[in-house]
């Protein structure tokens, strides 16, 4: 059994703009996620981007995506525009 692969996906206005700090188009992001997960002709990359985008209500920020055995298995979202004020 292999370990999950991770990628940090950056969104700006709801559109993916980078994977692990490297500027990419949406199509390039899908291909990169598929490549890292070791899948060809799969919708995993596009599903991962959609799920990651849903983790950022504001559409701005970063999401650490974990992919394992053809599935999205984990997300950690970071955004300056949070729905919650944890300082209160």
C-alpha cells in the first residue's frame, strides 16, 4: 500500500492559480494532480480541485490536498478570509 500524495493548491477568486507554488492553468493543475496520483485518463484531478474549492467559502487561499488510491482523502484549508473569527 502506498502513502498518500500531497499538493498545496492555491485559489484566487475561486480559480486555481498554483500547485505547490508553481503557477498553473486549471488544465495544468488537473494534469499535475493526476500525474502525482499515478492515474491516467482519470477525473481525479478535477474532482480534487472541485472538493478543494468547496473547502474555501471565500474562493481565496490554499488547500493541502491528499490523494490516495484514486480518492481525495484529506484537505487542510488556509485562508485570510475565514468565515470564523477565532480571536474572539
